[in-house]
C-alpha cells in the first residue's frame, strides 16, 4: 500500500476492486486503420463508439452494438466498412 498511498492513507473508502467505472468521453483505445485514426469507446449498450479523429468532420463516426470481446482485427473490419461508405468529397456517409 505504501507505493500507492505513500502517506500511509487508507485510500478511497468507496473503491471497489475489479470495477472500473465508465467515464463519459473516456477512450479505451486509439486505433489507426489505413492511415485514418479512430478513438474506440465503450457505450452504454454494450457496444463500441468509433470516433473518426483524423476525418474532415469533427465528432463524426459510428457505433456498433453489441461488441463483446472483439479482436483488433474485428474492430478494423468495422472501421474499413465505415470508411468504404464515406463519400470522399464530403467526408460523410451519403443517403441514397
């Protein structure tokens, strides 16, 4: 405990071992796919929100639910599917 609490304090009395609260806007992973950068964040539906960090439109991205235990390759596949739908001229997925 001294290494974590050098003042010999008792720590946070509300801390629960093994539980990590999801913080609004917290990024679990940043992933580069085909030269594009995405922030992957867990959402309240048991899925993943993918924010396109290097895209032309701030805040644009997509979500997939549920996504329990996806591999990095599966996340990359979702991102490539999204990028394949984006109109290069606008940076958005266009309605048909």
